[in-house]
C-alpha cells in the first residue's frame, strides 16, 4: 500500500509539471532566472575580492595622506631633497626664539617642520627646533649668493653678530651654482661661492675641503672655453660633497630621520630684506 501511494504521488507530481496551466516555458524561464542570480552573485564576490586586494596593494594618493604620517614625511623630504636650488642655515644655538627674532620673521606661526617645508614660497622660511645643538633655517627666503653675493654677506654677518656661530650652504644642480660659508661673531672664517665664476672666496681653504677634494677656483679663474662634460665634472662633484661638508661642520638637513618627533615643533614665516644693508 505504501509503495502504491508513492507511485501515485510521483505520477501526480509529473502530471503537475506537465500541467498546461503552468506551461513548460514558464518553468524554463524560472530556471534561467535562478541560474542568472547565482552567477551574478558569484561575479560580484569575485570582483569584490579583486578590488579589495588592489586597494590593499596600492599606496594611497598623496592628497589623501595625512601630512603627519611617515609616508607623507618621507615623500616631502624626498621631494625637497631633489628640488634644485637649495639653501639653508645652521645656527649654533638651542634657542629657537632667538633665531626667529634675529631673522625678524614676519607673521610667524608654529607648525611641524615637514608642514612648513611643504609650503615654501617666495621669502618663506622654516626654523627647526634645536637638533644636536644646531638650529636649521631653510627656504627660498634666504639670500642667494649667485644673485647678490654682497647682500648675502651683509645678511649673514648681521646674523652672526647676533647669534655667534652660523653656517650657510646652497646648491643649484641645473646650473652648478654652489656656496658654503662659516662665520663666527660677524667674522668670516671661510666662504666660497661659485655662480658661473667665483663670486666669493674668503678665508683659507679648510682641511676638510681639501680632504673631500672640493674644487675652489680663484677670482677671475674660468673654466676652459671648450665646453665639455669633463670641464664641469669638478663642480658637479662639489655638489655631491656639500651635504657631507655640512654634516661634518654641523648638520646635513636631508640626513635627519624624518620620523624624529622633534620635527613636529617648527616655526615658519616670511623674511624681507628692507633692513639689510
């Protein structure tokens, strides 16, 4: 009896599927619809996994990175290290306020050193906190010996008279302009600047300059008239040695650990030369 009942039920089911009220075409479309939904869900899952992996492996765009993150610090210092014209001061001092006052900085504001460096514009300067007994001042607001060596001399002498020991470095890779200066209490210990010709050469060449093999031409001494890469090789070599010279004399700003917490305490502002002789 049980087997007969099952046979009757099975036959009834088959008859129901074949019932003309439902229609075989309707059931076919329903099957295709279910299959499409399953395939669609699977495709969405695959696309989601691929998108997630792509985002995890891709560094975030620069404009979405916090300026205080290690990635932003590294990008900014890397950018500044390859900007072309570079000028900076090293002041033997622990007093950031005294350096700011001596520079007569206009509209000063506190900021992280990295933020200040990322916003450098005309006449703009940023002052670092004391690092190993030195305070660094960097920015296009500093005078350029290749444009006006006399103004640079008067500016540095005035600062040295107020602050004691100061050093100045600059280099412009595309045109090979370069300079390095040491002053103490307003007196030049050593100064050299090249801007297509020697525009400043004062004081005895130091032992470190000789050890590094830095070329310093006399006033009026010119490169050979026949222009060739070999003529400029000594000047190009000087460019690579200026950061080494700075590191030995005081600090190389591009060698500072960009995650150092002390870099969060900087002062930025603008410098004008109306008071400079």
